[in-house]
C-alpha cells in the first residue's frame, strides 16, 4: 500500500512538473510579447 502511494505521488509530480513548465513558457512568452 505504501509503495503504491509513493508511485502515485511520483506520477503526480511528473504531471505537475509538465504543467509547471508549460506555464513557465506561457509566462515567458507573455513577458516577451508585452515588452
């Protein structure tokens, strides 16, 4: 049970990381275009 929750957390972190990177790119692009 503990191991399963760990792997679940790991995959959640991976998707969060992907979203965060996309968000960063969006912000970067927005800042560049606003200048």
